[in-house]
C-alpha cells in the first residue's frame, strides 16, 4: 500500500509541475498593457487568445495542485499514525 501511495504522490507532483510549466510557457508572451488605439487590434486579439488559453487550464492546474496537496497530507497522516501505533504499545 505504501509504494502505491508514493507512486500516486509522485505522479500528481509530476502533473503539477508539468501543468505549471505549460501555463508559464503560455503566459510568457502575455503582456499587461492597455490597448487604446484600434491600430493595435491584432495585438489585442493575440493577448485575448493567450488569456483565454491560460484561463482554460487554470481549473486543471488547481485540480492537480489539490491532488498533490491531498496526497502529501495522506502520506503524512499515514506515517504519523504508524509512529503513534508503534510507540503507543
């Protein structure tokens, strides 16, 4: 059971890292600027597309981060309970 927990934790951690890197790569070209003139409509459209792609992966990013956090808590709880059982005798 313990090796399975570690494997699931490792996979969730790798997914978290992968999704975070992907989001950072998408956001690399995003600029925080206001487009006032219509002459820059192409740049504005580009930035809106980037923001939309980043917005689409945010729920996935939060989900894998929550899964990694939950697995971390479960592993800690398992080892704490194991220690209490061993030293409680």
